[in-house]
C-alpha cells in the first residue's frame, strides 16, 4: 500500500501550480502523485508537487486512480473535469468540480459571510465593493505590467480611464444587483472593444460557442480563474451558492463573483494579444498562469473574500 509522506503546509494563496492535463493517467507511484504519459516508444512519469498545487484540470483522454484522488484531497487540491482547452465537456456553462471533503475547515469566514448575506441591502453593498476592488486591482496590475504596456495597454490611457471612471460612478448609483450586473456587462463589453482595437481585431464579437482564437482564449482563461475562485472558497469554507452578484439560484455563482475580481485584469487583454500573435493554447495558458503568479491573483482573491466576510455586516 502506498504511504503518503508528511506534507509541508503551504497556504493555498501562496501555492504556485495549476495543472492542465490531457491524454495521461494520474496515479500514485512511490508515495507521490504522478501523471503517466505514453509516447510511441516510451512512457514517462511526471511528479505533481501536491503541497504546492491549487487546481488540477483533467481533460479528454485522462484517467485518475482512487489513491491519487485520496492524496490530492488530503493536500486540499481541487480537481476539475473539463473539455479541451479548459472548457466544459458535459455542462453547458460550468466546469465539473470535485472538492476535497473536510469538516475541519475554518468557520469564522462562513459565519461572517452569513452575517450579511440574508440582508439584501448589505449584500448589494458587498457586491458593489467587489466591483470597486476589481477596478482597483486592474489599475494596479496594468500600471506595473511592462509586458502589457508593450502591447499598448496602459491603465492611464484616456479610453480606459473613461471606461473605468464611468463604471465606478454607475456602481455607486446602482439601485439593485440586476442593474449592477448590467453595468458590469457594459464595462466588460467596452474593455473587449478597447482590447480588439489595440490588437487590430475590430470585427470581434464575444460568443462562447465560436472557434476564433480570441473567444477560445477568453473561455480557456476564464475557467482557469474559476479554478482559483473555487479553491479560495473551499479553503475558506464558504459554499459556492451564497453569491452576491450572479444570482441565488445559479450553481457555483459565488465562484463567478470571485473569479470576476481578476478576469478583466489578467485574462481579457492577453486573450486578444495571444490571438493576434497566433499563440497556441499551451502558450496562452502559460501566460495566464504567469499573470496569476506575477500579480498575486490568489492572494487578492483570498484577501477580498476574507475582508468581506469580516466587514460585510458593517458596510
């Protein structure tokens, strides 16, 4: 029987790895979780450092053993089943997740979240704060990202500043979540247009089902962000159904709320840049993971959710 070695505790917000695996088998070998790839003439085992991993996405052509799932769950790694490129294989709009099960997660965050969630006015205030922090994060990330600036994306450009300033004004004036969602959708649409102009893709239309590179990369990158959001909420012990933006009846809605904190800043511009450069899916995925690390995306998600859990009732 495989024995699991003691794991050094690494905070989920500090973990560096997200794995996207295809055409391989995930198993336990020598007390470690590995994935096996089979080439024409040889097979190779590759180690997965589970103590430093947040999410594993398993796509087409993969399988996983029960022993591997047990070890991944014990390390708090979130497992997702997806289609090619990180997009759903079965569900129409959601990825399928297997969450590690433990009754020993912290209680203070879910208790804090519940202290405001049932009050519609307080829930709206938290939703607005989420959007304000989202804009602050975008501005901070774009102001210091030299690679992004090299592609023509500057946080202080007139069109970007105008869009963000108008959004912040509308946030404060939104009377309900429905109006806030509409305002948020208008901002994202504006950012699509700005990114398309910067990368000379002026005929771009956002469509989840089209096969052009920009749309495919947006889908792919967004699902990576959903993985970070789901991990954040699982670690903090907050059920995914207690959303502040995306609706009380939508499965996993709070995951989308949390992922939205970073999507516009880190996924959106690079989807267009990589499409312009005709990058491969793997190259785009590596760029997204680099962005998550460089701009401390997981830290930001954790800090935001923890802050709202602690302050939501007093807003």
